[in-house]
C-alpha cells in the first residue's frame, strides 16, 4: 500500500514537471518574473534597506571611532542641525544652486534648442559640440575652470589687457558660488538641448501654420504654442535638473572651491558637501544621517511641488 502511494506521488510529480516543460506559456511567465524579481531584490538591498538604516542611524549618537552601544537619542541630532550655522548656510546655498541653476538650464536649453531647430545645415555638428561637455569628466571640467579663473589665469590676463582690474573669482565669497553655477549650467546645456529638441520635433507644424494664419507674432506662437506643448519636457527637465544640482554639485564644489571644502567662508558649500564632511572627516554618522534624511525629505517635497505647479494640461 505504501509502495503504491509513493509511486502515485512520484507519477503525479513527474506529470507536473512534464506539464510545465511542455507548456511554453508557464515557462515564459517564469522567465519574465524571474528577470523582474532579480532587479527588485537588488534595488531593495542597495537602495531601500540602506535608506531605512539611515533613518535609524539619524536617531542615534553614532560615531565611527566610538565602540560599544550607539544610544538612541531621538530628535537630538535634528535639533543640533537646526542650530548649526554652517548647516543653515549650506541649505541656503543649495537653494541658490537650485533656483539659479535650474532656471539657467531651462532658459539656455530652450534657446539653443530653438536655434538648432531653425537651421538646416550642420545640425549634427552643432549638436555634438554642445553635447560634448555633458559627457566629459566633471572633475576635468572643474579643474579647467579653476585654471582659467585663477589669479594669473587667462580671464584675468584678458581683463588686464583691456584695462580692467583682475577679479578674485573662486577666491571671492561673493563670486565663487555663481562661477560654479555657471560651470554647471554650461556642462548640462547639451543634455537640456537634446530634451528640448526632442520636444520641439514632436510639435505638429500645422499648429504654427494655423497660428500664423490667425496673425500671431513669433512671440505669440512661442508663448501660446511652443511653451504649452513643451510642458512635459519642462517638468521633466526641472525635476531632473533640481536633483542633479543637489547631488552633482558635490563634485564641482570639491574641485572648484578655493580650499576644496566649500569655501571661501562656506560660500559655496552645499548640504551634500556638509554631509560628506560630517561623515568622513568628523566621523559623526548620526548627524550625517540626520542631515541626509532632511535632504531626502526636501528633494521629495521639491519634486512633488514642481510636478504639481509646473504640470499643465492643454488641448488644441
């Protein structure tokens, strides 16, 4: 009786395996879900779990050089950050980077895209020229800017030759942040140009022809036809540009600031640079994690705000 039961289970199991092997539909779904599951597990292990761990560390007195238990201190790290003048300065600088940088990227990106959209010859050449800085090393570009803007650099030599006084540029607390913003706008211009060119090429020409028949001026066609139909591109560019200016500005600040730490006088420091100094120079992971959580919440709120305010629906 036992042998009969065991043999029947074996036959059933074999039939299920055979059925699965012969069913292409089941094999296809197994392959698809397996391919989807692996990236999800990787994302959970690399992104989600470290993020949750960061929230935990932000509530503790956690120093890398200290041994023993990391005590839970609640919101104490957040209170210290709010009272820290350097953190407040870095937060204000980050806002300046975002407002001026994203606005500059959008403006110059649209202008260059419109100009390239109008020409018929050497279009590929100009696209390559504008796009090359975007794929060039950020460190290399930062050092080139630092070299040409140094005290005895090319720019100051030109200013002296035309009778103007040399400028401190990156050594000035008043000028340094705007120089770095300008360098970041220049480097990202190619990416913005590609986005807006793609958006412009998807706008039907008959809309411009209809507007021209109605007597619309070039400015009216741009404001009432081009801008509304570029709205999805503008929203995407603004969101991605804001995140990039928060994250990527770390490399420019480290390589272009006079002392490599966001100077002079913390005038170019961003929140990301501030977090780096807390974590890897002062080894205070508790404060660094708390600052990271605050930056995460700021990026989330900013992204939702931009998508809510900038997204418009137009019917033509």
